[in-house]
């Protein structure tokens, strides 16, 4: 074998260093992943040229068909998984196993096609290019190893080790272990939970009362809205500043997203029942398998309580209400009427303009608020609650309503998403102000809650999790809040909403929530976020929690 030229070794070394640096500083920050793909290809080309010098084409052993098939399948799976994982890192919070597993284990009507389209649009080309160059490279590598009569397993093992190293670099070992345990381990045996016994307040009719008139409720779940978006949502920021908004820090913040309440359905369940929705629970397993199970059938929600006080409860969203088992939860927990994209005849002038080449799972928030106004015209003739769930700000980069007055400065994902946030902020503000001008406005409390922090990486990439909180605002409660500098979770919204409407919560709390109109500390104030998350993970395998299901 000819001696390796120093120039070849130097070039390979330089490109290897550049590849490592670019991976650390570029790919992991999601600025310009195309640069990494380019450098990988450049590295493969240079090493391939080096190998050509070591192989005599006339005498080199040729791989047999079965070996070529193995190489093809191995390289395809490896390059596809490499690109897929790095695409997913920019779309899903893969380092938060709880959120990802809970989301994927539930019916996700309307969203699968969105994510598939996004992958094809942003990553498929680079996947194909990387596959072709990697395949050509490894064919030369295998020929070289076969010529030297060395095991073909050596380059395969090295390739898989490199692939695994990059995956482990971006996803913590704790999260990887959690994924493996969930999918490949048996559900652990049930244990008693002293935490649950000590902190859970059973919801009983005797604990809730009302003296005089109670207010109507408009509850709006804001998709993926967190405190770090205020810069692009000036109207929403103004609402938070001018009304009651809970935050335990200086300035505007929000509530902590905890285990079991860090994804859309988990957040809705936690905000309305005071309980976390945890995997390894019968509810989640059954909803995943059949879509017909009901979360916490024996636990009273806000809507169950309001129904007992003759409220008419309506739920409205612009996507299929069957998403994540939501429809079954609502109709079995006090909601009298559900309106969604499947049972509302939207006039043609409200039809949704698709965001670029992507799909939209329903109708826009602009349409949602207009439909809500029509519903309120009739619903407001009696005591009512109206719950809305927005969708335009859903990850990975939102859905741009092209009828919005704001326009992105360019077609980049970040500019489009910033515009989506601006449009959403203006729509929310307009609707809130409209409600205030209606005859029932003075007797209606409006509550805005971000269902969870944004799951993508646009704008918030690199911001520590502890600095990312869900937005909340209480508008026109029946009684004043004396202290809004509180550490809160979704559980605390349950009794607080009832208290704000004018109900009296006897023990100052319900389930795992504590009313913020009272002085009793919330669980997160007592324990801190890490300790609370740790106890909630234990709760999912407790007899007490499973018994409530």
C-alpha cells in the first residue's frame, strides 16, 4: 500500500475539526444545518479520494450482491435516522421525554400530515444527498477493508458509534433512558404515595358554595404561548400588565409547566381538574389504543361544578375535538355542547389560507373568535361558560393567516412565526375588548392560559427551561387578588378560576391545586419545581392516582 501523502492527512484532519466545530456550534443551535451536511459530504469526498489511492481498481475485490444489500440498508437507515433526529430536535422537545411520549401516545388528528409535510419540505433533499455520498463512500471503505482482508464489521460498528454519539450529544442520557424504559419495560407495580395522600384534596360538593351571583366564564387556552413571546405580542403583554397575572419573579413571567401538564391535553385536564395526566396510567394507555376512554371519570372538573349551578357550558376549537381524547373528556365532564371544525359550517369568506405549502388542521383563530361571538349572542342569555382553544401558534412554526394585516418581512420560518404571534396577539386583544363592550361583559370573567411552553426551537432555542413559563391573565374577577407574585402550576388554576367567579372553596384548594385568592402555599412554592416533578413521576405508579382513574 502506498504511503499516505501528508497533504491528504492534513486535509482530512482540517475538515474533521471543522465538522466537529460546526456540529457543536451550528447544528446544535439550529442556525444553519445545511452547512453541517455540506461539511460531512466534503469530508466523505476527501476520504474517498484518499481510499482510491489505496485500492487498485483492477485487482480490488468486488462486493457480492448480499454485501451490497447490507451496505445499502445500513447506510439508508443510519443517514435517515441521523437527518430525522436532527429535524425532530428542531421541531419536538426530544429532551423532555414526558411531553413527547404523552403527545405521541394519543390520537393526533390533523397533525401527522403537518409534520410529514414539514420533514419533506425542509429535510428530505439533504437526506437524499447525504445518503448518496455516504453510500458511495462506504462502498469504497468496504472494498478497502475486503482488500486488506479485515472484518467488514469494523466500519459498520464505527459508523453506528458515531451516529449514537451525535444522538446522545443532543438528547440527555436521562431522557434516552426514559424512552427506552417506556417502550421496552413492563409497567412497574403500583405503590402507595405519601405525597398524594398528604396533598390531594378530594373534590366534594360540600367544599364548594356560592353566595349570591357568580360570574360567567370565558376560558381561553392559548396554544404554546409562553412569557418569552411577549416581545412579539404587545397586545397580550398589555393584557397581562393591566390585569392579574401570576408570576414569582420581577416583571412578566407566568406559571411553571410540570410533569403531566406540559402538553395540550395534559394542560387542559390539569387546569380543569387539578390533576396531572401521566403515562403508565390506564387512561393514557386506553386512549392511545382505542380513543374511547375518559380521563378521570370520577373526578369533578370545573365544568361539572358549573353544571351543578345551572351553567350552560360550551367548548369551541378550530381543530378536531377528538384530538388526544378531548371530546370524550369534555362530554363526560360537564360540557353541554362542543363545536369544532367537524360540526361547524364555516362560510367561504372565512376559509383558511394555508401557510405557504403546509397543511392546516382546521380553521384559523380569526375565524374561531368570530364563531365565538356568534355563539355568545345566544349563550349569554343564561349563565354560561365558554372555553376556547386556539391553534395558529402551534409548533413547529405556526399557521399564518394570510388575511392578517401583519406580513412577514421574508419567507423564513422565524419571520413567519413572529408574524403569527403578532396576528394572534391582535386577535386575542380584539376579542377581549369586544366582550367587555357586550351587555354581559361586566358579569364575565375572562381567563387566558398558555397551555404549555412552545415545543419547537424558533425564538426560544437556547433559553433555559426554568425561564420558560406559560402565560396567564385573569380579567374582571369578582374579587380582587391581593398577591400575584406567586409560583403557580396548571393545578392551581382549577380552584383559582372558581374563586374568581365568586364561588367559595372551603379548604382553599381542590385536588393538587391551591386557590391563589387564598394564602396557602401552592405545591410548587412548598417543594420547588424539581422536587414536585420528581413526586409527580412517582404518583403515576401509585395506587391512589390509579384509583382516581
